[in-house]
């Protein structure tokens, strides 16, 4: 069979011509190449674009072109979902009729994976996928996937601070973008965003817990105990109410401290990564919801409560114990709130339980202190009634929503 030379040359050089026309070229590097259990490894993905092609950011809003997405997998690794990328170009695209975020010419992305306790010592393989979409001024290519594998060496030793990062989840606003020129430690900046939202939630839960049938009716009774004792001055009354609030804060924050000591520095993230644990969390949320609906009550042993309630006296030590006792007796209504927060701490670091319970208990204790300062405010409180049960039912539905989140 005779092959004509012109066609032979076309077939010979066609693959090289296609390669030269590739609009995007990828290169991958890893930092560090040798890691320890508890540390994170960063995969740097450099994308070089030809002509006027551009690639979209990982934080591209919905309703437009496909955002760049990253997936890491491998035995002994857990992806950290904070994407490192430089600030994108933002401009209105008439084809999509929206503001798009993109990069042209060259861009570096970073994505991290944490080394879990299950990782074996020696050489492991970290696999990755980059799903992306390319467009130019006149057309777009269908979304494509770049697949790679990187060798990672696991060595023995304690985690090094510069390579330890949180399992934070970044939601994707401009403030959540991490500078691609930084090092591994830069991802810690994402933690502050998640922690701030968690503390706000904890404080709000503390206020909501006040609006339950076990707690709200006790506010005027407790405040009156401090303000209507004839043998003490106003200053002493305020001081004792402050000590009482300290007992409340000490109780709930102590729960958070116990959980923090149990989980340790990396336990929260590993706790959250276990699918069976997430199923258990779902069941816990459902149980809390049923408790708020009134199907059953969560109560501490009566013997313990009776012994604590027998404590009498006006000393500061006795009043501190009264705050502790009140926290325990209100557990029937506060358990779903406290349990929800303690479960959500698995999404952060070991300090989240302590800080979350501190914010919760501070909000929970605020009315007792401020109404001691301004007792005339008691008259402005609404009367107890059926609306308190309505609050519990609404919170029950929120617990079910949280259960669905963990189940998914």
C-alpha cells in the first residue's frame, strides 16, 4: 500500500499541531513533599492560557460560566475545602449578562489535603482532578477535567506548626479568597471567618434558650432574689448577681472545655470526616428536635438536682453554686441548644467548643445581670404563656434542618 507523502506529513505532525493549539496547559507541584500526620500538604496548580482564552475562578457565582473546581483524594488524606487563589478580574460579560470572575494568561491555584491518623508511613499517592471551563471573546469550550497524581512521603514525627491548618470551609466571597502567593499557613485566615459566624450563632442560641418554658419564668424570680434582700446594699446585690452569672458561664464553658480536651488538636476535623459519626450526629439532631416538640424531656438525675437545690445561704460560694444548679435544672430546655453547638464544633478546631460555650453562656446570663442593675425592667418582660412552647417548636424544625444538612 502506497501512502502519499503530503498526507503522511499531516498525520505525522497533526498531534504536535493539536498540542500547540491547547488553550490551557497545566503543571502541578506539591509543598511540602514530605509531611507528617496532622499536617497539610498543598497542591499548587499552575495554569498557562494561550491567546485570549481565560479560565474562571473557584468563587464564580451561580448562573454563569462553570467555576473551577478541585477534588483531592487518596488513602490517608482529607481535602481541606479552602481554595487558594489570587483576586480574579471582575467584569460584566454580555454573553452571560452578569459579572464574571476570571483569569487570563497565567494563574496559580492551591488546594490542600490533611494527613489523617490512618495514613501509613512511607510513600503514598495523592490524586486530584481540576474541572474547569475556558472561554474567549466569542466562544466557550465545554467543561473539561484535568487529572493528576502526586507522590507524597509520610514520615514520623509531631506536626510542624507551619504545615498545620484547619478544616475550614470557605463560602466564596471576595473576603474568603486566599492569596495564591502565600504559604500553607495562609489558609488559617479562613478560620476566622467560620469562627466569627459560629460565635454569632452561639450567642444567638443563648438568647433563644432564654425563651423556653424552663428558663423564662425563672428570670424575674431569680432577679428578685438578689434585689429584694433587705440586709444588703445595692452594690452587694449586683456583685452577687455577677457571681451567679459566673456560675452559669462556668457550667456551660466547662462543658466546652471537656469536649475540647477530649477531641484534642486535630480530633474535631477527623471527627467530622467520619461518615458514621455524621449519621450519629443526624440521629442526635432528630432526638433534640423531638425533645423540643415535647415528645420526651431530657433530664438530669433527680438525686443530683435535689442535693444541689438543698444548698442555701448568702455567701458568694453558695451563690456560685446556685448558678451552677440553675444551669443544670434548665438542662431540660437548654440541652438541644447546647448539644447542637457542641456537635457543630466538629467543623472547627479544638478551641471552638470553649469559645462557643463561652458565647452561649454569656448571652444566657446577660438578663440576670442587667435586670439586677435595672430591676424596673422586669415590668417590661412579657408574661409567660403558650408562646414559649411555640418557640420550642420552631427551634425543633431548625434542628431537623440541621439533621438533613449532616445527612447530606
